C-alpha cells in the first residue's frame, strides 16, 4: 500500500514514520510494533557485527604510528 505524501505534510517526522509503519501493516498496530521490534533487532545485530569487525584502536580513535627512522 502506498502512502500519500501530501497527507503526511505538516506532521512531525516521527509521527509520519509511525503512520507509515501502521499503514504498511494494514492498520494493525500490534503488527506494526512487532515489525519495529524485529527491525530494531536486525539493526542491533548489524551494529554488533560492525563493532566486532573494527579494531580496538580504531574504536578509541587512535591510529598505530610506524617508526620512520
């Protein structure tokens, strides 16, 4: 189902996003909450993977210096 952008104008962005999720779930608020919980879990997993893939020095915003003698 496609939302009408004109209908969402003038609405606070978080409210508009909430309305879009509810519309995508055919008006079922419980399904919308479930979808958001699943999406949040996927984002958390992606963030954990990114943290695991980055080096500890990078996470501390430090770079390894090489000796240039």
